[in-house]
C-alpha cells in the first residue's frame, strides 16, 4: 500500500481538490483507494456528498473506535475515513502522549486491502500534519500559480527536512504539483519557470477549471460532474504519473515499507512535460461512476 500525504502551508492551493480528484482518478483506473481527512473542516466528506457520520477520525485518535470500523464506502474503489470538528479536541488530548508523532502508525495499523492511501492535511503545522509526514511514504505538495504559494512550498520543504532530521526518518518529497495553471496570466508562466528548477519532481500542471470548483458543491467528483473537462483530464494524467512511480522500497527481512530520510528524491524524467494538454490520457474514456 502506497501512503501519500498531500501537504502545504497555505490554504487555497488545491490540496483537497487534488486529494479527491486524484483519489477518484485512481479508483477509476481500478486501484482500491482510501482517502483520510485530517482537517477539522471535513471538506472531503462534503466534496463527496457524504453526510456527517457519527464516528470519525476523532474517535479513532482517542481510541474509541478502530479505523477499519469508521471507514465509509464513497464510490466504487474509493473509501473515506472522515473528519469532523471533534478532531480539534481529540488532537489536544494526545499532545502529551509518548511518541505522539507516531500515533498514525498505531491507529492505522488495521487498515488493509488498499493500493493507495491518500491523506488530506490541514494547512498548518499541527500534530496531525507531523503524524501524516511520519506515517506517509510519499509527500505531494500542490503549488498554485502565485508567488506566495511558491514561497510557502519552499518553506514547507525546509520544514519537512527538519522533521526528518529530528525524527531520523521521514517521507520522500515525491511530487510537486502545479495547480490552477492559467495561460492567460503571466504569473503562471513565471511560477512554472521557477518550479521547474526543482527538477523532475514537478509534474505537468493542473489547469484552472471552474468545474473543479463547482463539483464539490454538488457533492460530486470531477468525473461525475464534468468527466471531459480540463480538470478531469489533468487529474487523470496525474493518476497515470502516480501509478508509474517506482514501488516503495521494502526491507528484505520484514518485507515492510522502509522509510528513508526525507530529503526528497528524484523521480523519473519527463514528468513536467505539457504535450498532453489537448489530449486525453491513455485508455481514458471519461466515463462516470456511481455510489455503491
């Protein structure tokens, strides 16, 4: 199971949109995927049209429920471990626990049967964000086409390195995802040019698309709301990139995922090309899918 944390200092950069849309695209490709919401705003549930459940991540965090019992089936191949406002108080209750930065490794230990686990992190340096970084195999950082977002991403990368230094391990900064790319705005070209200096970790951009903003209001993924839109095509391409990432390294003795220092790694060349912008991904038909 590949564990991915989608992180960033700044709000409004496309973290939740990326989490939902990438998860939906992977599910449509046949990959069993779990989304975990660690933000008290519980936006993943809203975006998927799921009513607020009785039990959420807050109950799992204070050990009143097991993660496997709180997971909700959202779509075919797509499940959700939801959040709620109660997560704020639950987080306060674990602040003084031993090994509090590794609680996710304990409470998510019963989760199995998924190819991808994607965590939507709050735009803050909370204990839950640190847990997500420590628990994940890969870090994905969305960056909207604004200079402040770029600065925030650079700061967050330094923070991730510091977490890795303190903990002695950490997730790899695997992908940097340009979001809200608008060819009509010069700042988009400027930010993309600066991002490309970060190397092949930078993916092809997710183009600006009002459909991506409208879909959550209808409780639908982009593939239900506008399956042939720019946003749907771009996130389908991102799912292709994720599906082709090298497998997580495993230890020869325990065959468990092995964490390496989170200095960031280089991934395969050619991720940041834009040849596809007027095409559709291989094997993609733009089909809808439905609730179970």
